């Protein structure tokens, strides 16, 4: 959803800098840029900031840019760990009007060069020896425009640039790029973010599509999701993805050892048969998801603020910490005095501990207990575990101070939250009392955490609900969207149909399937399907046309060297579901097909 105030930057503030990649010879004229906050979960200095730039969008194309971005974001929020850590992320769009529509060398080297602010171009930047789908840009210009987002820094941001193009393409490096309007564009972006943000490698078994990659001949890869080791060696040496072996992969199948990756077809192995880093449409598997979780969490500080630690405090006051709040679960906050755990929660009233006279050490440990991480080194890293310590001197007395009780930050209230999410509300910090946050659900008092509440505990009925947090005379209100989206399928004409609890369709040859999602609120609904219990696959239409249905054939259809819609003859079960903009996912439904 396009929300927030627009921040207009004058043309004088923007300079298009010299190119650092191959691009058109002529430079784009300076243009006014507009920074639009799309999702703001907190102070940009303390959040992970996803900054999305548009290139090749003329002033008349800005509605198209907004449509492209909305689709990209809605798909992103259905993919873990972005879904669970959405609350860590601010999203800002930088609208950069282009002198011309489109980008350079799109789709061919013979296509024209465009005068655009970021100089985006296919063919590795219009190179005769380039890769057609490799979409590059002027990284110096991209940084210049990203710098317009105040508070974000190179350390806590990620730049994603969308090209005004319907051609398949993208790139991942320091910055990520993707075409904006291709049927698969919204899946290119999380793949490229896997490179740029996650440091993940390609799991392709080719470099040039349709050309086998040959045999890998290098040493054990540094990549966390590639190896030369056998499963037995991984377990014995406790290396690579040994902790996940044998589990059902989030991308379908079982996590094990599958040959091919790093652009080689033989001699190197990956964890899953297919995942986000190999086949667009599937999720990250657990191995990639673990690293992505670490990288997203590492862009913020789990402890956002706290009672100052630089001087001793008396035992008559309250110590406090403000933490991050994942959208999918709650953090663990534990307080210890002289090494002994005394309380959990974001505040500690020292006066209630009746400490012995003298000095004591109080420590708070904030831990993210996410099941996405199994590696103890990641779990204990600053990305997922942080501590703060204070010296408490019982001989000190805290001077009086008047601090008004109020809310300071919270889950955004300007958009609905889903019925499975965690909602938070932080308050001011009086020195000697703990402000009590009172939670109300549809007008009824309900138990919650001291600064957050897990809505999944209430198993809310379908529909709309109201959540209220009160502290003192202040309140914050959220709309809860507990209505799951609907999704319907449409098949081409079958040779025979058997109606029943699970409909059965018989086809004598290729057939098509169209999925259509709808919701009671505006926004993009993302349908998915899976075949015979394999991984959930994003339904984006057909690779060459987002408005065309998915085509199933016995051997699949080859498009640009890749095979789509291969079903195989026989009986198959197809499940389907959808996710709405609030994050609600419908319950799966199914039908069976027999391809003769």
C-alpha cells in the first residue's frame, strides 16, 4: 500500500555521476526525485531500510512504478524470513522521473539506448559479450539517490532498483536490480536480495542457459549451501547443513545432497532439489533461510534503547530495555542479578528485589529464539543475542524526575495486522514505576506481554477485529484482518470430470490452470500451488505472459533454456492457496488430475 508523506528533493540536490558500468554514452538530465515512505516501522537510524529506486519511468509512468513495487513487496512479504521480520524493515521508494521510458538494450543489443537517471541496461550494460538477462546500473548514481533517504546509512540499508521493463532480468551484488513488469519480476527481486543481502550463491547448474555447466574442480566452497562433502561426512565433521539433513525442505522434498550448483552441473552439491536460489517461484530452503535471517537481524540492534549503563544506579529505580519485535514471534528478555535469573520482560523494578547492601551487577539478555536458526554461532552472535549490564549501588538514591506516561513507538496503526502476528507498543520510562500496558480485543480485556501481544493465541474468527493498547490516558488502536483470502482455479476443458469431495479431472493432453485470488481489502493477493506435495510455488501466470494461465504438459515447455509445467503422465494432486496483503494465508484446497 502506498502510504506516508512525500518528501520532495529538488533537482539541485541530485547529480548524475560518471558511469561505473557500461551504459549509454549520453547522460540523463538531472531530475527531481521524490522519497515516498511505503512502510515505516521505526526510526530509519535503527531499522533495516529497503530503498527501492525506479529507472526508466517517465512522469507518466509513475503509476506503473507504484504498481510494480506493490507487486514486488506483496510477494516479498509471503517469503520467509521477510515475512516474520517485516517489522524490522522500513521501505522507501525513490521516484526518479526519467527523460525517457524504458531502459537500454531492452531486449536486444540492437535496441535503443535510453536516457535514464540510473543508466540501467540489459546485456551486462549493453556489452557485446554480456548476458542478456544481466540488468546492471550506475552504482554511483544509485547511491546518490539512495542517500536522499534521511537516517538510512550504507550499513543499515539495501538498495533494490526496478527497471521499467517487461523483459526478464536482474542482478545481485552490492545492490540488487530486477525488471519491474515481467511475469516473474517479483520473484527475481528476492533471489537477487539473496545475493546482495544474504551473501548467497546461485544454485544454477549452468552459466549460459541451455549449456551444461561442466564439472566443478575447485576446493570446498565457502558458500554455506554448496559442498563437496557427502551426507555422512557432513554429519561426522559437523559441517555445512548437517543440522538440517533429512528434514522436509521448505522448498519441497527433503534436505539432503543434490548435484549441481555454482554454475557447474557435476562435482558440487546443494541442499535441496529446488529453492529460491535455483528455481524462481519456490521458497528459500532452511539453509539459505538461516543465513538470510542472520543478515536481516544483523542490520538492526536487538536492543534498541535502554537505561544508561555508563554510571551506577540505585536500587530504588526501574531498569528498562526496548527491543526489536519480530512480526512472527516474541523475543526472550531475561534479567539476572549477580548471575542469577530473577525476571523476564522488558522492565526490572529493582526496589522489589530487596538487594543486600553493597554493589551488584544486573544483566539483561535479549535473545531471538527463532526456529529458523540452528547454528549456535549464529544464535549467539550479536544478530540474535545481545546483553547489557549495570552496576547497582544500594547506597545511591535516584533523584526525582517527572516523566509523563505515554506511548513512544508501536506496530504501525495505519494498516491492518493479521491474526497471526505479534503487535508491540513501547512506552516512556518513568524512573520508579513500570507503565502498565493494558490490552483490549474487541472491547474485552485480554492478557498480553508487557510490551507486545501474540494474536495467534486467540484463534480469532474470520472477519475484522479491533485491538487497543492503553497506558495511562493514552491509547493506540489497530485493525486486525482475520479474513483469509479466497482463491479459485479454472482449468481448460477436461476429457472427463468426476465431482466429489476432491474433484478429479482427466486430460488426454496438455491443459492449463489459472488461479485467481481475491480479498475483502484492496491490494495484491499472491496465489500459490504445489504438485504432489512438493514445495509451494508462486503462481505468477505464465513466464512469458502474467495474464496467461499455467500450462501443464507431460514433458514441460522450454523457455529460454528452462523447463516449465512438466507434470508427467499419470495421476497427480494439485493444492492451491493464497496470501493477502495483511499476511493471511488461506487454507489449502485440492483437486486431482490425470494426464493420459
